[in-house]
């Protein structure tokens, strides 16, 4: 009798354990709509605050704007510009330039405001400006990796090329604005802030990775005005309340330095960053910062340890410096520098003088 009771108890326990295991596993089981269908794609698991900010909608396939306005602007651009020692003036004009990026093929891409929209121009030292794209909305972020070009219009992110191919929508945030983009291959890293709190000093921004399919993964949240993001395909670096670092696989994110401010450059295992009244150098892993120059920079580039930067002083000057050496003033510039881009051995400078915007190349 005792053996019978024990057997019944074991059967009941077995059935209970089986049902418990089935129910625990059920949420993680991929479901199929019908036999033979591919497994349903799981949505990324995001904290509630981030999930609200990073809500996405249907791809925004807004077509290019008619090129008439951009073509009219192109006709007003003047070849050449003021003479600057060691530089070739590429163009000058009375327009609002937003961003300057190097292509990797001896050219640069310039984003220009055109009415309520934007235009992208390709510029190189030995050729006239070429209109790539005219858009009906303002381009808020721009990045390139080799021939791949990516840009954002508010919360909508597009992929194109440095040849001006038709833009393809990548992802469209319904509640966020993209403040900066960085690319490595087909992977993007974006800094975003709420569309209704673009200028807020509260910790309401986030940093996300966007893969080729438009899928998101969260790298950091509760960021104060995140901007200036860079990536090498393994990690991302950006400015918020200081200088931050995160692994693209989401393994970690941390603040590397307080007091850091734009501009920011990544040079191998080294970061070069602005600070109040200084240009600083530090390891990408963090640690002690080294002051390279007691000059505040408005823009900088760094390659193989050679840092070139434009001062925020008046008149603006172009400097170069290496670790352990004193900075050298190379030339005086016609006005303040808003952007620099380095393409191999070609240095592009975007500056402004009394007549308007001037683009220089060296």
C-alpha cells in the first residue's frame, strides 16, 4: 500500500513539474502564424522610459524635394574665396552651412540649408561643387563611412551614398529627434532626444545602435543633450554631460571624463576632446587626461597622433600639435571655423568671413 501511495505522489509531482516548466518556457518560445512561416521577430526589451522615447513608426519614404531651389543656390556659389596661406579656396557664398564630412575619396560632403529644407553638395579641390540631394526637410545629422552616406531629418534616418543615390529609409522615430550619427559599415549609432524637449538640460536623451534592418539596441539612456557621436565598429563615444563610451554589443557604458566638450575626435586608441580653455588627449579606455594646448578649440581633427585644430579666439588660427610638443600656429584664418574634415591628406575647413561662408582645402 505504501508503495502504491508513493507511486501516485511521484506521478502527481511529475505532472506538476512538467506543467510548470511548460508555462515558464512559453514566453521565450518563438511563435509561428502558420506552419512553414518564419519565427515571429521579437521586439527588443527596453526600459519603459527608453521604449517610449525610441518608439518607431512606418518607414518615412518622403521623396527628394524638387532641386530648383538647391540648383539656384548652387548657381550663387562663387568658386574660390579669400586667399589663405597654404590653402585652396573652394567656394564662397551667402548661405547657412550645417555640417561638413569627409568621404574617404579626396572629397567632402557639405550640408546647406535651403529654405525649410536642405541640400547636400559634394566638393573636391579640382572640381566644381556637385549637388547630390535636395530635401524638403532640414537635415539634422550627417555621417559617412567610405561611400555610404547616412542622414537624419528630425527623427527619420536614411541611407544613401556619396554619389547621391536615392535615399532609403532606415528607421523613423515618432517621438525623438536625431542629434548626431556615426557609421561603421552598415551599422549606425545615433544620439536622440525627445522631439518635445530638444533643448532640455534634463537627462532625457539616449544613444542607440541601428543595424542594417533598422533594428534598435540601447547603448545608454538618461543622457543630457547627447551629441557628437563617433564609432569604430566596436565602441561608440559621444558627448553629453562629459565624454562617454559604450560597447556596441551593449556590454557596458560609462563616462570617461567630466568637463569634456565639443569638438571630439577618435584617433586609434586615443581620444582628443575640447575643454574650457584647452585641448586634451586621453586613452579610449579613460584614465588621466593630458593637456595638449592651452587654447580653446572650435573644431579639430586627429590622425596618427597629429592634432590640427582651429582656435575659438579672434582672429581664429589653425594650430597643430603632437603629444609632448608645444602647439604650432600654422596660419591665421579669415573668420571663425565651424567644422573641419580630414580626408587622407586633404584638410577641409569651413569658416565664415564678412562676406559669408568660405570652404578651404589644403
